[in-house]
C-alpha cells in the first residue's frame, strides 16, 4: 500500500528547510498534513501562510507549540499566558484547529506546584481558545523531561488532568516517544478516546542507545517502540485523524532533507 | 551535624579506585556502609573481602547487581538465572544481606513479555536466596531505561510486582534518580513500607541539563530532585537503614577521587 492520506509532518522534522520549501516538498511527496512550528512562522503573516498551505493541497493539523505555564514568578507566569494567547491568535489566523501544549515544569519548585500552575494556565487561556474555535492539546512528555519541560508525564496523568475541566476544547496529544513505556497505556488511550479527548497522534522511534535526551529520536522502525500496536489502540479508541511524524534528530537534521523525507515516507508505510 | 552513621557508598561511585582503596578511603572519611559492585570483586575471594570490609569498620549493605532476566532465547534466559545464582552465592560469602536486582528488558519483545520473564526469573532464584538468607531488592528504573535495562519503571509497578510474591526475601530498592518524577511516589513509598518491602534507599541528583542518559548523575544538591522530602517519606514508611550514594558520572569519575569523596560527604550532610 502507498496510502499517505493520513501522513502529516511537523516542520521541525525538516528544520533546516524554510516553511515554503517544506510545504512544496511535503506536497510533492504526497504528504497530506502539516503541523507548523511557530518558529517557522517568524516574519510571516500566518493568514497568508495558511492560504499557501491550503493552496498546496495540504491540511493544517496543528500549531506547535504553546504551554510552558510554570515559572517561579507571577510576572513570568503572566508573560507565558500572553504568549499562549498570541499562539491562539496565530493558530486562528493560520487556520490551525489545534495547538499542541507542552505543559512545562520549573526545577525550582515541586512537580505538584508546576501542575497547579499548568491548571491555572489552561483555565486562563481556555476561554480565548473556545472563542477562537482552536482546540488545546496537552502533550504528556516522557519523565526524562520532568525537570524543565513537563510535569505531566504519562497518559494517566494527562487524562486525570483533563478530567478537571469539561471542555471539548481541551484534550490530549498522544506521542509514542513519550508514552511507549507506560504499563497501562492501552487502557489510558481507550479512556482518552471514550472521553472524546484524543486530539492528535505523533510518531517517531526510540533509538538504542539513545545518545541525547532531546535530539536523538529515531525514524519509525529503527527503535523499540511498538508503533503499529499503539496506532491500533489509538484507532480502536475512535481516532482517525492524521498520523504526525515529529522527529528531533541532530543526525537527521544533518543529512540531505529530500532523502530524509523519502525515508520518512517509506518508514511510515512500512512501520506505522 | 556531622552524622555519617547511615552514609553508604556504592563502589561504582568511585569507579577508578580498587576495592581495597575504596574500603580504606571510605572508612577514613567516616562513611559507615558500603555497597559492593560485582566487578570490584573480580579476582578476589568474596569471603576475604567481606572480612576485610568488616575489619575496616564498614557494614556491607548490598551486592550490586543481579537481575537482567529478560532475553530473547531460552538459553540466554537460563544463563541469566545461573549468573543470578552465582551472585547469591557471592553475596552469601561476602556477607551481604541484599542483592540489588536491575530487572532487565529486551527491546525485541514487549515490555509485558519482559515483565513476565522477570517474574519467572525471580520465581526461579528466590528459593536459593531464601536458603542463603540473602534478600532480593527489585530496583525500578527510570522509564528512559525501558529499552534495555528495566521493564519495571515506577514504584507503583515495583509494588504491584512484589504483590505477586509473598516472601520476606523479595522487596524494593528506592532510588530517587529513577522515581522522583512519579506522581504517586509518596503513597507508593508508604505502601511499600507497610508491606515490609522497602529494602534500600539510593540517592544522587538529576542535573540540568542531563547530557547523558547513563553517566551524568549529579551530586546531591546540584539538581532538581527533592531528596530530603523523599527521604522523609522513606523514613516515615519505617525505613531506618543506610542512605546509599550511587552516582554514575563521567564528569566525577574524571576528577580526583579523594576530593570527590569529600564533596559527597559534604553534600550528604547538607542536602540529604
């Protein structure tokens, strides 16, 4: 099968390309969705970018990323809220139906305090998201990012977090890289789907050995994550949206990006 | 306070020292416990080493490490069992009351399969451990080691695992480095203590940024782990044994080990 009708790429995956180059290359390769990272929008009018993406035949899946709510001072936390509101406005102008939220954490305070600040942050920005018709997707991050990136580190925690709210505009982004180790993952994915909260699905792989905590993600199939099995759980939960390839990799960023894109498409067809 | 009466060091922490050098240096610094890594025993008679340690006034806290039960073939799994039996015999000769078990994982199979093989492994070696009066301590490892080192990645999982057995010879090793991120850690430590299963307590710290998944642990106080808070939970659960410093660190292994040992004692007094 050569079905790429649900294949989406994150612009960060081909970081060295300009947004325009990425749009053209993705469309040419049969990629059908794009998740735009905010840094790729710099110096551009998001409304025009949105139009250009749609003209190329691509669907905008999400804007990456908001969040990072915890901070050690009130002033900083307020700045984070303003930044998130700008992200919502950008998403709205771009035509992105979803913003991926990396929850955040601050090493000077307990994870419990950071979680409370994440809750306060969501509470503050959710009305604008609802008014703008932009959904917010909490992305639980691997526990190795609990120091500075996320105090929400499993699907169970993300589901519990969403239970505090009751909004169709707040849900969860499932990323196999962050969650593959979780013992109750299948149940928690089912729980998420049953609540209508499973908003997005990201794939990459866990390399052996992983040589960098941030930028050594693998191409699907070169690691130990049971991607296809997890995809099955996600689909059984009712999700039928895009499958998004999000790879941070010093090694892949350094190679020819056209060849990398071809490898991604092949790996998607073979291992996802 | 200068109370080091519960301070134990793992020989791996001062890896470049011979076991004899480590014993003398620890004793001289007022360290009172020692956890012996098996590689430090190479070419030595464990009974004589045990005597030497006791003569120096140190208490043997545990032998590190057994475990690594999962493997993709029956033959390999049998070899792992034999290796664990040798470790039990070594611990017995040394006079170590406890073996730390790193459970293991194999990337070619599901974590569920690896967990089942860990269960089978424990079942196979537990009778010898009981007969030898050597306790086995399961060490849950951080989820970033779920690829090749441990399919048991949280205190909750370790507690659930022990519930499958009902032996005073099987318990849990609590290491702040692996578990600090866990949302229900306090409750799970209490649960472990209430079952009489909390066998050992390891400390180090999580550096920011962590530059290597294996060998970039921090000295207590230089990272973001709430060590003293977790120590409190451990003691409230009834544990009053040694506090073991286990630091894998390319950066600390490269410096003068006497100076490093002094820093460890100071960090222990100040941050643990």
